[in-house]
């Protein structure tokens, strides 16, 4: 079952819905921004309170 989380684009700061499978937590998902089309690296993890955390970053060159 897919879930979504909203993250800001690190290029244009517009919100993006990132869809993922729960098995992808701990991995990096690469998705293009829906506004500026730049690639976004999204790292999904679980914090110490068992909350999902998504960190968006520029892809490595």
C-alpha cells in the first residue's frame, strides 16, 4: 500500500507529494519536482518517536 508525504523542493521551495511504499523507508527516492522539474533526492526515515521523516536535498553531482 502506497503512502504519501509532502516535502518542499530544494530548488524552488514548492510543496511536492512524494508517494512511496513503506518498505522504502531507509532508502533515497529520486523524484522530479512537479513545478520546476529539477530532481529531488528524498531520504525517508523513522525518528525516535516512530514518526516518518522525509529530507529533501539536491542530488549529488
